[in-house]
């Protein structure tokens, strides 16, 4: 059903399992029926995703948490405009072990 994108199969699944005595299947079918418009749109338009917007939201939230209370608007704007690339950071130096310190 999900791979083929056929709404008719979704309708058949909901009709078959909506009143099923197995509660988990009936719950899934009821949830699909409740969000029917959203589920059918996902089946009809599989190439449309809100992933890029969610990534932007996550970037803003992480930046805000990281700089909470310390950053003014200029610094916050700079952090959000600059690319989010951890590969540009220098690698952290390894911490010496206690065995090498004692020797």
C-alpha cells in the first residue's frame, strides 16, 4: 500500500481492520481514518517532503539553545546565516591518559 501509493488499498485496509477484535490493528485503522486527508496526500505526492523545513527549524533551535542568554541579535544572526558545517572545525586534541602522566 505504501510503496504502490494506491489510495484504494488504504480504503480497503481501513474498512477491513476498523472493527477488528485485535485492538492494535483497530487503533491503527482508526488513526488512519482520523488523518485520512494527510495520509492520502502522502500516498499521492511521495516526492513532497517537509524535511528541509524541519532541518532549518532544528538548526535555529539548536543555535538558540547553544547561545541562550549570551548572544545578541548580531551574533545569533551570524550563526544562523553561516553554513552549518562541523567539518570545518579543527579536531579536538586527545586528552592524555593518567598512565602517561604518571610515567
